[in-house]
C-alpha cells in the first residue's frame, strides 16, 4: 500500500520563482550580499549597452535583502499564485511576472537614485489580478474596486513617509495587475 498522498508540483511558475528567490537569497548571504547587489538589484542609471543592466531590470524581482523580506513577499505569491497560474496558465503568468518586473525596474531607475530589489511589485500585481479571477464580461467586481481603493489609499499614505521606492513598486505592480486582468478578459 502506497502513501495516502503525494506531493505535487502544482504551480510550476510560482514554485520555480519561489525556489529561485530562495537560492538567490542564500547565494547573497554566502557572498556577503555581493551576488544580490551585483545581479539581483536594479540601479540607476540604466546602461542600455550593458547586458547585465537588462538582466537586472527583471532579475531584481528575485533578489531580497533578508529572509523577512523574502517571506513577506512569497507568502502572498504562494497563496495567490497557484490560483492565478491555474486561471491564466503558466506561460501567461510567467509573462506577466516578467513584464511587471521590467516595468517596475524601469520606472524605478527613471524616478529614484537608489537601487530596487524584491518581489513586491509582483506581489501587488498578484493581489490586484486575483480580484479578476471570477469576473464575467461586462462586470466590474466589487472586490476589485475595494482592493484598488484600499491598496491605493494605503500606498499614498505610506508614500508620504520615508520609503517611496517600495510604494512606487507596489503601485506599479497593482496597475500592471489591473491592466492584465482587464485586457486578458477581452475577447
């Protein structure tokens, strides 16, 4: 008689992203932050001729400062991601993560003078996108309206404090999630 259950790799993009981020954090810890700083943080100004700059434009979403930073992001990613991956498909979700990371990185280096790392833009894209999961054509879900109002309200209030970089990443991620949810529903 076999085991009563088996472990299934149920959301390949979400799980692979999570394992990548854990690996990046561990590599960063083992190198005193050098790996994270050199390859998984996006910095202004963008050096368009540098392949490393293009890589960091997206890879920053896998870099995290510490376990607390990583856990704060990936609890949401692991909670919301499997539902989104099932609804939109692995390839589409992977594409949305890459686009959100690139847009967040690009706007961050255009607006701020310090670096950006972490998956918070992707987290807020997931949060807003998840409110579209049960949408029918021609309807705007009340959950979407409430998420946007509460989310934007919190980010505007938090943005008035010291850490404007992460609030901008959250807002950009949320806007990406709204755009993906809206445009992926259109026939």
